[in-house]
């Protein structure tokens, strides 16, 4: 299972999360986010894939960030069209979708075979980082072939339910707001405890 920790920007905190052995570390480049990364941290992860999160950003802006931050994966969390996603090839892409009910999964169909991964987040006031879970059972109606990450308010008390959640296309989880001391500063002890539980 891929474990992505998103919303990082503090250099020492990035080092500490890296030592936990997670797979992907995400940085958010949407100015309206409380976890917005305005400048390159003095330390960037060396052993994990770097994921850049964008919301309806100009393509040239994304390409500049790919260069400046040496991003491995681009996560798109806005209303980006399939053609927009295609324009980012050959870079690896994640297209995020905000989900509340089964009907919301219909929007994924036009991105099949275009985005490399999907990310299913909770529909809320913000495009992400709402700290709330959606009903994962609606994903039984997802019959696409694109692998996805489960996101949206996953916390320490969800280790058992993650262990019991099974879908052939679910390849990982995205952790953020419920593992924070403050926005963009992760609680290392809480993350370590959680990772220990899901790896049992």
C-alpha cells in the first residue's frame, strides 16, 4: 500500500516524515491553502516521490514547479479537463475527485486511460484538506481500471477500517490534516503509531 503524506513545507518536518519510510510526500501549490508552499524548503525528500498539488493552475506554472522542486508526480485537484491532463505528459499525474455519493464517480470516466492515478477525497467547502471522511462504501460502484488513492479525513482511529477496506483498484492512502500539530506541520508520533497499526 502506498502511503502519501501531503501538505508538507517545513524542512525538518519533511526530514522526520521521510525517516518514517512513507512512499510519497506532497507539497501544495494552491495559494488559498493553509499549507501553501511559497518557496522551496531548505530540505526536500530524497527517498520518496515528490508530489506537487495544483488547482487549476496555468500549465507553465506547473512546469516551472516541476523544475524548481524536481517533482515526480503532479496531482490536479481542480476542474482540469482531460486535454489539460494530457498536456502534462509524460509526467505522472493524479486526478483528484471530491466524492459524496456514487453519482460523483461518473466524472472519472472521461479521465480513464489519461490520468495515471485517481484520488478520491471528501466533497466539502474546500477542494481538499477538509478533514472529513466520505462513505467509502460508495466506491463499490467504481468499476474503472485506473488505480486510486483513498483520501479525506483519514486519522489515527481509521487504521482498522483501512485494513478492512478492499477494492481491486485501491493502491494507497493520502494522509494530511488529521495528523497535524498545525497546518503543514505533521505530528510524527501520531504518524508513526498509525503506520505501525496498518503494517501489522
